[in-house]
C-alpha cells in the first residue's frame, strides 16, 4: 500500500526540485523475468558484525528514500545492522517496462524469486530479520513461509493477508489523486520512474481478480518469531489483518497502536522502535 498523507498534509520531505532522494546506495545485478535488473540497496552499520541484520522491505509505493531516516534510527536504537533496498520498479532500481504488468501473484514472485536472487547477488549467507511495511510486510510473510530455514524473525507493519473493501476503496482514491493532483510530483522525489512505480502497484490492486488474493493458508508454514504492528486507524486495512496472522502463527506478538494510520513507523515511530527492539532482544535472550 501507499502511505498517502491526509489531504493538506505534507507528503514527505525531500530535496527541492523533485529528484530522487537517496545517498550512499549500491547496486546489485540480478536476472528476473527474462532480463537483467539492477537493485538499489543501502547498508546500515555494517561494522556491527555480531549484531542482528534487519532487511527493510518497503510499501507498495515505497523505496529506500521513502523510509527516510527510520531504518537508521531503528538500527541505532537496537545496535542492529540494516539492509534497505528498493524492489524492481521502485526507487533507483530498474523501472517496470511500459509493457510489463504486475500479476495477481506479484508479491509471491517478489518473495520467491526477487528476494532470493537479491540475497544471492550480494552474498548474504546469514539468516536476517525481515522488517516489512504493507506490501513489503506481505512479501516478508511469504518469504518466511517458503524459506523458513532462512529467516531469523519477522517484524511486519500493516501487513495484508487478504483483500478488504476498505483497501480497494482507498487505492481507488489514490488513483484519482494521482490523476488529479500534484501527487506524481511528490512521489517523483522517491522514484526514477514514478509512473512505473505508481501504475504497477495501483492497477494490480484494482484488478478485479486480485480481490481473491489471500495468503492465510501459507502462514501456517512460518516457523520464526513474528511481531505484527498495526495502527487502529489504518486507512488501508482492519485489525483483522494482524489478528489473522496470530491465529495462524502461534506465539505471534501483536501491537495495536492508537492514533496511528497505515504507517506506524511514520505516525508512531518511537513506539514502533521500542516494540521492535524489545521483541528482537527478547528473542536473542531466549534459549
């Protein structure tokens, strides 16, 4: 999903002029969907060699730049290492081609194909924690379900495990905003090809067959610790999303935040940081 702000609120801070905001990025080369693709990524505190590694998976319109300084703040608070990346089609990664469309299984393909290829390309051997937001949270769940032996744990913010009416309604509002406001200019600060990012996401979520998308049964295969965080005022989903995870994955810890919308890391960053650091450290101390 997209963390679109309320009407009249600043969308996000970026550099003047609308250029992509991202510094210190590296690029990995992978082969995907029959073509060579570059994946933008950023390492945080790699010198903390003995610390847990958190991999950040962004929302449906996100990128490295869209996270702003949250990954750095979280890693500093917990003494963690971080790995932030932009999925193909987003940020400074290879854009989606004009002839390409995302399919109903696009999140499965990100979890089962792109993420393993990216990890292989950068030589990642250890088991990371996956920290995902919205679509990135769903991709994290799918990766952990398919590759349970490769994940240390999950922190998922505002995940989607099935499609709700409120989700589709607000994505339609996002489409209207993109066509009728300066939203393209605002989003253009975070993507080399803003149309690639927006329409790939928007069209598949509004595609009628996507209403049947559901990953609940796949959650049964998750074996790692899971922390699920959601705002009570989430405009893109109800609390049935994270409660549904708890029903399928024993031991899931739930945090339901008041005065918080679809982006807990933006609306309640300190609470999201405290919950995450506490959860990961408790897991490290457990036998």
